[in-house]
């Protein structure tokens, strides 16, 4: 009888833990864009190479990251990226840049040795997390090349109010990624315009 009571109590505890367990949630970044005016579209057949993309070690993991203070960070075990973060960023930017520049070919690094690349954008993600003050922050050091020659190198920084909840934080990070995509598209367009003016 005692064994039956023990088993009953054990089953009750296990069921209670199972019911109270928070299910794991998965998130994806996006970079929204509209269709560009016809006069900002690059020549047909332009190929944009995207990458390499480097992540710092603190972001090269599935968990979302939140800063608790200037020196302390928290990994959220229940809220994770749905795919590798660098892959997600590359795909979102690739789709966004293709629309903004009016091109069909955005290839991700590493591409085939015989692949001709007209413009290449490489970058290091320096920061991508929610801060202790509730801001979603993105910082990137990026470089644009044309035919293996550096055209421009800059640092992009963005902070967006995250709101409440993980989904709101990821949405704010996506808005930063959208702004970053717009900056990259402008740089490529300006480089193309300068090339067109050179005889």
C-alpha cells in the first residue's frame, strides 16, 4: 500500500512538472523592404556577393541573449533562434537587398571560384542583443568591395525600443536589420553610379 501511495505521489509530481514546464519558443529575424523606384535599380545581371559574415562568440549559439548589466549577460534557454543566426541574417539581408537593388542574383559566401561578383559586402556583427535598459541593439562593422577593391568601410549602429516580451525584442532587432539593409543598398547604388560616370 505504501508503495502505491509513493508511486501515486511521484506520478503527481512528474505530471505537475510537465504541466508547468515552459515550452521552447523559436524566432527569426527579418528585414522588410519595398520595391525601389526604377531609376535606383542596378543594371541587369549585376551579381552581389554577401559575406563572409562573422559573429562574436557570445552570439554564436542558439539562445537569445539579454544584457543584465554592462558586464553580465543572460542566455535564454526557452527562447532560441530557429536557425543559425548568421544564416538567418544572411538570408534576410539577401532577400531585402535583392528587392532594394532590383537584382536577381545575391549569392552568399562561400561562392564557387568561377562565380563572377560585381559587388561584395562583408561584415562583422559586433552586437545583437537586448540591453539592460530595454533597447534592442545592433552594431556592425561592414565593408563594400567592387572587383576586389575596397570601396567603403563603415560602422553601423542601431538601438530600437524593444517593448515587452521576446517577440517584441526580436521585432525591434528586425527593424534595426531593415535599417542596416537600407544603408548597404544605398552604398551599392552610390558605388554603381560612380562606376557609370568613369569612362
